[in-house]
């Protein structure tokens, strides 16, 4: 019942957002680098840590709803993984800087084992949207955790992404 309530709330928000005269809806794609901040310095760039993002962004004044799917190609025993994510974000004083939280769940297709879904994870997301007319460059920082706690954030495990959105 709780999952149904959450899904209904998201659907109501999306429909409400798209019907507002202040609403902007964008379609985007980009990439994310899955190396923790603590490991970036001193390592060579490795494209096996890249994943590809596609998604929608709904904006009404200062409220943002991001719905993304993260596709990560073959890495080791994993044939591919798909991670749907939904985040509720707030634009801070209309500056283009935003912050918020979301949830995600990863589907992993193993090369030699049965595919499986991960447990639900929480995502803290901050970023900057740089408007270029109908296009926007979006730079994000992500922190993922199995538990939602603002006290236990380890900044060494932040990862980064960049997306390009077209608003129609």
C-alpha cells in the first residue's frame, strides 16, 4: 500500500507539474563517472566507470522532479545494469543551484548468474543548471546510501555526472 501511495503521489505531481503554465519539461541525456571522489586523484581515466543517463526533468518555478535511467555497460561479471532513479530537488533561490533527495533501485544482468534487483538506495543530489536557451547543461554530484541519514555522509564517496537537457 505504501508503494502505491508513493507512485500515486509521483504521478499526481508529474501531471500537476506538466499542466502548470510555469512548467518546463525537458528530455535529457548524459554520463556519470562512478569513481568515488577519494579515488579520482592519482588514477587514470577508465571508461569502464562511465554510465549513460537518459531521462526527463519537470520544473515548476523552484521545484524540480528528475526521473532518470542509468545504463552501465559490461563491467567484469556484469553484462549490464539499469538503475531507474527519481529525485525531488529544490532550486535554491532561482540561482540554478539545486539540492534534493531521491530513490533508486538497480537491475543487474550477470554473465553467469540469474539477473537480480538490488535493494532500494537513497540518493542525495546537488548540482548546477546552466541555461542555454532551450538547452541546459546540468552538472551533478551524487551520494548514494542504503540508509537515509544526513549525519553519516562520507564525502569521499561522492560521484559526478553531466547531462544535457532540451526543454520543449
